[in-house]
């Protein structure tokens, strides 16, 4: 039985040798891209096209045709390849776009001839190149996913989106489509696009180790949330306007020194299941990466993407069933012949039965995917290192001060209404490329509206302190200094553990004088380090400049801030992250409205978090509204105090 997929839906492949079948209403080129688990091409040689037809395990057709069939041996695919994309391209001189031709159909079949899964690429418009299907590894097994992601700019834009540099993408697109003979350009000599990097403090001037493969982008804000800096929506996915993201920025993988030039260490293989029809047993760290920490990070993002796409496929199938039933009911009501006797009732009952059958089929597929993801979560969650782990994880009881800064940090959990109990860790890369804003206001959140104002503000400040302790605990002892502005002293109760442990750079700044002094010192540090980095002379910095990263916690903004202080705060939010100064604000935007539009860029530059459950974040793939829940120490637990004691002891031991 063929599984008819909708966009985003996946289906397991039970055999290694399969056949790709493409049927289009016009002649097309069929290509295959071989990407890593982040969807990046290693170079021009990672694409099979008519000018270079073979990759390990794949050989694509050599000509343009309306139908294609080619074999794939998944066991022969290179270990570094995690995604095989089946790409359809309109050749030069053909139709202008896929919207002008019948919808193509792509399928994966067994060698005997039976289709295993198929996908009709409906809804295409101005696209000239489209990723039809994707065969990808997951927990040691292979699956097929219906993609349908198109590019109006053609194959060059598709290749550039997969990581090839502009000249390489353009040249390869010309060779693949036959515009330039393959012998006229040495594709192997063309560069791939280097992952974007952001200079970080003095480490960027002193050393510039190669950046690892860039991980997926951070979650986006849901519709209506004022926020800037969301990753650009991929072609074929919801646009930035749809999901509420104004102008976009690039995200850089943190600069991490590689200790080897060998290929990335593969994750552990999934344990084969004794039953062939069941998926392999999940294994923690079953993703690519240079270390277990990076493999777990990539695995969490894989779970995040799988859940987003599985739910999107389920919702799409339900919408389709609903629209088809409405159409059939309208036809039954509009046909005079069906108004006599019980014929009309029978037609309506049949339409509803077909609707229920389609929904039941979609629900069965969703339940299968959710059960697999739940099993994976139960294995991955206990294996997470301290930067990624919940405060309730026992790893915190044996955690020691590390020698290296973390790859990422956990801010909380994300879940969808289809399975609230399945929580995906919300991880953001470190160092923070964007400041955090913990919203202690009651507007914009149903959960916040039900809380007492004082309780809500205390919860927001407790959340900020928990994040500060986590940052201190997962950084080397001399690599992070924490400053606090609490102009009115309203956050003293929450700040008491930090003050008592003596881990702050100084007492919390109070009053307008304290606000001015703290902002002036951090602004001076940003200016001096920027000049040193640009001049390439870090040794010329004054001896009183703290070379550690700086975290500034601002509570009860804008109390104690004048216009000059607000300007400095905006400057730190914009320029600070690139040179190691990071901002964590606890504020109510409504209370700052007196400054008018002056502060709008500040709010948009920060990632908004809520101290109570709130669905204000969206994923970068399909734009679901995810419910965010903060991660706080369990009630009655002393994990925060014990962690602070270890931090304080490590700092005392490190002092000369």
C-alpha cells in the first residue's frame, strides 16, 4: 500500500535499495543533493547532475525527460551524508515555472515496482527548482520526507541555500542545467560558503579557529510579538510576514577550536530492533558532531524539527479532510436529484465518513511519530549535560566548573497542543548573540493575566537569577562576570543567593547614580575592545579592562534611567554581544511606553521570554505557535544554592 504524503510528512523506509520515480507534465532535470544533518553541502561534488551523475549509492538520469527512474542504495551512501534531496529543475528553454505545468509526482518504490511513499507537489507557482523529496537518516534508519520547497530564482538559489558560495552555486547550476559544458569549469576548485562568524571579544583577535557546521536557527517569535532578528524563512516556508519576523540577521555558530582535522565523530548507531517493522531503539547522541555535546545539541534540534513537521502534516491532512467534506456537502445540497428520499442523507453521511477516515489515518501517523519522539526524549533527556539539562536533572548534583565555555544553553521547554507532555528543550547557542528580555508585564499573555502582579514580577526575577546561575556554572570560573542594575531595590529577595555567594562583579547598582556608573563602565569596555579588535592589538588594552564575558541583568527598567542611560542600554544591546557583553532584562514593556518609539528597536533586538507558560514562540520551519515553559529549580530544592557554593569555591581556589 502506497503512503500518500502531504508536505512535511515522513514515512519510514524498511529497505536499503529503493527506486526514485518522478513523473512530471513537462521535461525536467532530476538531481540529487547529498547534505550533512544540518542540510549543508560539503561542496560542488556533493550534487549528482547530468554532468557528474554519480555519488556513492546514487546515479541520476543523464537527460531531461518527463519521467525518471533511478536507483538508490542507502547502504552505500557515505557516512557523512545524512540527507539525500531529490531536486527537480526546469531546464533552460522550457516552461517559465512549475506553476505553469501539471503538478509533478515523486515517489520512493521498492525494486519490485511497488510504490512505498509518494508525494504530489501541489501549490507550486513561480518556482523553477524544487526539492521534492528528502531521504534522511534518523536514529540509524532511513526515512523519506515530503518537502516541496521551491525556489523562484532557480537552482543557483537552492544550492546557495544549502551552503555553496555564490560563485560555486551559480557555476554548478549552469553546468547541471547544460548552460555551460562541465569541462569548462573546475567545480572542485570553487569554494563553499563559509558559515557566518561573529567576532567575540578578544578571542576573535587572538585566534580564529574554524567554525563547525552551523546548527539550526533559534526559535522565532510567534505572530504579533514585537521582535527583530529572526532567521530568514526558507523559500517555500511561511514568510517572515506570516510569522511576525521583521528584518532578519544571520546566526553564527560559536567559535570552537577543533582539535583534529579528521571528519566529525559519528554518533552511536541505534540498536537494531528485533522486530523489522518497528523503528530502531533510540540512542542518546545519535547525530553527527565533533563531540557528544554537539551530537546531543544536533539531536535535540532534529527532534524539534521532526515534531514541527509531523504536527504540520497532521494539521494539513485534517484541513484537507475538512475542505473536501465541505465541498462534497455543498455538492450534495446543490444537486436537486439528491433532495428526494434518503439519497441526500446518504451522500452527507458518506462525506462525513470519508472525512473521519482521513482524519483517523492522519492521527494514526501522528501517534506513530509522537510515540517515537517520546521514546527518544526519554533517552535523550537524562543524558543531557548541565548546560542543556533541567534543574531537576541529577547531573547538577555532580557538576563541576568546566574548562571550556558551553556550545548552547537551555532556557526552558517547548511543546505543542497535540502532545503537551512531549517537551523539547529550548536551546540557544552560546555565547548569546542576542539579549534576553523576561517579560514581567501582564499584557500579551493569558497566564500572566491570571497572576497577581507581585507574584509575576517575583517569578520573572527568579527566572533571571536561575539563568545567571546556569551561565556562571557552565562557564570557566574566570570567563564570566555578572553585573546587576536594580535601581529601586525591588529584586533584592531574588538576588539574595547571588549576593550571599559573592559571585557578582559588585553589589547590585541602585539609584540613578548606580545605573549611570554601571552603564558607563560597560560602554567603555565595549568601545575599547572594539578598537582593539579592529586594530589587531589586544595587548594595548588598559590593564583595568576585564577580559571575561560580561552579563548585565537589568531589573525594573526604566526606573532610574534617564535619556542618556537609555541610549547607552540600546548601545549595549546592539554592539555588546559581538565583544562579549550580554544583556538580560526583566521589564514590562508597557511601563516603558513613556519613551515612545525610541525603545522599539531595543525590544525588537531582544528575545522575549515569559516567566509563565505562553505560546509566543514559533519554529523556523512551519511557524507553529509553541508554548514556552521556563525551567526553574524544583520547589524546595537547594540545587541553586549548592551550585552557587561550588562556583564560589572554584573562584576562591582560582585566586592567586
